[in-house]
C-alpha cells in the first residue's frame, strides 16, 4: 500500500508531501464545510481520475501531526496487488 497526503488552504492551494499517486484507488477527504465545495472535488478528481472519492466535513483536519481549521485534507491510497 502507498499513500499520499495533500492539504488545501485558501492562501496556498494544494500542497502535497510526495509525487502524485495518479493511479490511487481511494481518496479520503476531510474539511470544513465552507471549503468542501465542488471545486475541491473537481481538483481531486483531476489529480486522481480513477479513485473513489470519499469524504465528510470535520471540525479540524489532521495532516501528519498537525491539526488545522478551514482547510481540506486528502489522503490518496493505492493498494498493493
């Protein structure tokens, strides 16, 4: 299994920790209700065209050991096999 985490913020846009897993099979998305709009989903769909996008609103988004508000955090997963 391989993973990639990204975080979107109003000031910086999408920031990723590694190269894109364009062939990811699943993307878990968490974000504030104001940030979870069609634009964020379209951007993730473009980056991960074959993945199932699954997400929900949250009261704080976790990336690594940091917790942020008013952002969107996505974890893309490519399963082995």
